[in-house]
C-alpha cells in the first residue's frame, strides 16, 4: 500500500479528467477561463508585424540588435529580420501573467488560442523542476527515454485538459496511424514512460505516448512568422520563467493583435498557421548560461511529417535521411 498510494494519487491528480466526457470537461474548463471574442485583423493591421523581431524595451534592443543584424545565424539560409519596438496601444488583447483564457473568433466562434496558468498542480512543483533541469542539461539532439517520457507526461496532462476542439484536432492527426514519440520503439508495447517527483521514480503504463515531434527550448525567441502543420493547433508549456514581467519573452498572435504574457507553468494552445512569435528577452548576455531566462517544451509537427512518414513506411528511407528531411522545410512561407 505504501508504495501504491502516492502513485495513485499522482495519477489521479495529474490526469484528473480522464473519466469525464469531452462535453463535461469543456464545461468545467470554460468555467475556469476568461473568454475573449476578437475579430481577425485585416492583413495591413496584423500586429505585431510579420517578419520582425519584437522587443519591448530599449535595453532589450541594445542587447540583441548587433547580433541579429550581423551575428552568426543558426541557419544561414534564413533571411534576417528587422527589429521593431512593440507599441502596446496597437494590441487588441493583453493576457496577464496570471490570467487563464480562451480566445474565440468573432465571426466563426472557432478557438484561436487557449492559455492555462498553473498547468502542473502546485503540489507537484518538483516535477517542473525535474523537467527544467532535464531540458537545461540536455546536450543531445536525440530523443531518449527521459525526453520521450517528458513529452508523454505533457501530452497526457494536456489532452484531457485542453478544449475538446483542440484535443480532437491533434487526435485526428494521430489517428492517421503516424508513429508516436518512442525511444527505440520500446515504449509502445505498454505505453511506458517515467517521471520523477521528489527523488522518487514513477513508471506509468497508462495513457498514451506523445505525438511524434516535440521541441525543448531554453530562452527561445522567434520573429513573427507562421507555419503550416498537419494539425491546426500546437501546444507549448513554459516550465520555468525567472525573467521579470518587463523583461520580454512574451508570446504574440498577430492575426488578432494578442499578447500572452510569459509566466512559469503556463500551457498555451494556438493555431500554428496564424502569425505568431516570441519577443526578445532581457538575458544577462545573449550567450549567458546563467541568470534569468525561460525554459519550456512544445508539441509542433512539421508540415512535411506525414509525407516523410509515408515514404519511411513505404520506401524505407533511413533514419539519417528522415532527420535531414525533418530539419528542412522550416520557414517555407518566406
Ligand atoms: C502607437 O500606436 C498608436 C495607435 O495606433 C499611435 O497613435 C501612436 O502614435 C503609436 N506610437 C508610436 C510611438 O508609434
Ligand atoms: C532549473 O534548472 C537549473 C539547472 O538544473 C537550476 O539551476 C534552476 O534552479 C532550476 N529552476 C527551477 C525553477 O527549477
Ligand atoms: C508489457 O507488459 C507486459 C505485462 O506486464 C510484460 O509482460 C511485457 O514484458 C511488457 N513489455 C515491455 C516491452 O515492457
Ligand atoms: C536560459 O535561462 C536560464 C535561466 O532560467 C539559464 O539558467 C540558462 O542557462 C539559459 N540558457 C541558455 C542556453 O542560455
């Protein structure tokens, strides 16, 4: 009993909505969120403007400008983007750091985005620390068992919490039969993944493995851009944020002029095909491995994934080629 009890407790709290019907879940969820209804902006008014780096103070501009204009780029094929100071009065909606919200399109009622604060329940803060430490100490590009487990935890917590329209979208993509994230194919037999809470290891054989592709990020910023993807909504989870409120690192959805303030332990679901991006952050230095910052993970599938997967199944392209294919094809909208 002693061993089983904390496990069951952990399970029932993290995956607490598992037995509810989607309708009941959505009603419960909506009662916890503020609702905003917005109209999509005409192309000339999309704000912040596409293909710009956004900064929110002169200090942040000074930190990044030289690097973004002249520094080495991670991928030399990409265009450089100009910097732009955010003009707050041009925003249509500003979601505060402690506000959980759902944003719907005025004309269609469709969900534009969903923001859920305190995603990991407070008593399990140590799991957040464990994820944060794993992301920060990670050196490899490969998805190992630990990394795949973290994504499985994220997906299992998220899929029962996010609005049914969002989970349905991603689940329909998974129903095409595409492989799940799985360390060397060993996890799928029993949907096995492992999480750490206060030095204890908990192995789960419940729920599902994660969608096939995800990203870990530390101090991530990206100019305003959009992507095409094989499912409409993507998810991110900020697991740690030590930046002050005025130190940038906020998320924007430009099609509607929305700023979602960055905060620790926040889940965001949004439509990847809309213009979006993250403002530059006030780090100690642009290469600092200490100081204040932001850490998290995302579930975003490259648009080419289904096609590459089909090739992989039919023609047996090898793993190296698969990886190369996945890395290409970003920024295809430019
Ligand atoms: C900010 O936007 C408002 C509203 O569009 C405009 O009136 C104002 O001039 C802008 N401020 C700057 C500094 O561009
Ligand atoms: C995140 O992980 C780093 C590295 O292990 C650690 O220094 C930092 O204190 C952690 N922060 C939180 C909130 O867990
Ligand atoms: C899956 O679970 C069954 C039953 O507990 C066990 O016999 C089997 O070895 C497990 N498979 C893997 C790959 O862990
Ligand atoms: C990002 O910020 C965090 C502080 O949260 C810091 O510990 C980490 O080393 C930084 N990462 C990089 C790659 O600079």
